[in-house]
C-alpha cells in the first residue's frame, strides 16, 4: 500500500464527519465538490437512489473550449455551468458538501458560481 499524505488522511476524516450529518434527497440533492491540484469537479447526487443527477468539471469539453485563465475563475465558471445543467434536470435546491475542504478560495468560487447560476443552498 502506498503512503498517504497526512493532509489527505485528515481531509478524508473530515469528509466522513460531514457525511454523517448531510445526505441528499430527491427533493434536495447533495452538491459535492472535489478539487485536485489542477482541476475541480462538481456532482449533484441523490443519495437515496444512489444516482448522480448532474456533473461538471474543468475537464468537460465546455470548459476546455473556454479561454478562462486561473483556477479560481475556472472553478467559478464550473459552478455556473453545473447550476445551468442542474436546472435543466429540474434541480433548484441542493445541500452543499464541501468535501472536507475549507470554504475558501476555489471552493468558495465554485459555490458562488453555482448560486449565480440559480441553485439555492
């Protein structure tokens, strides 16, 4: 087994602690965010059915074609695109799952973009 970074272990413990308290329902699914060193990913998940209703990341073709510079600006745009995609699926209210990260920087930009796109949380 490969060694795991202590910061990653601490974040995964926070994820477990957060997930005990929140769960997505069909009426109000969970908006989950994950960030790597280069990209950001967002999913809207119905935990009752175990389905991903919508997903968007900086790896999608919509984002690859854009000429946005900077990771924070890209995170904001991904949040906006995910909100638009969610509205087409009929989702307007979500529960935000920050994935164990601080609500700061790219995570905050992502959530602000999702709010601008029309999601309520």
